[in-house]
C-alpha cells in the first residue's frame, strides 16, 4: 500500500477529469522514484489495475480496501 499517493493522483485529475491509473502511476514515480514500467498495481482479490481505466472504477483505495504496489 502506498499512503498519500492516491491524493496526489486525484490532484493531478483536478480541473475537469477524473484521475486515471496512469496518473496514479506517474504520481508514484514522482514521489517514490519507481519507474512506471516496474509498477504493478493490484486491488484486493488480485485484479491488476489497467493503465487505461480511471481509478474510481475500482472499488479500492481506502483504508479497508487498499491498492497494493509491487515493484517488479
């Protein structure tokens, strides 16, 4: 779980668009210096997050249902 990054991704989407998974990956790269191609984001249940989807389409990203980051 990456605390504090989801807020950065949401801020990246301000001004009309919702934050996408790609925006979240960019925020992780900026804050934690993990290259986007090395990031694997997984929600509870093992589903990988697709870069072309919006984060809000996944029922995850909360304290009780986090998004997990794997560095491959």
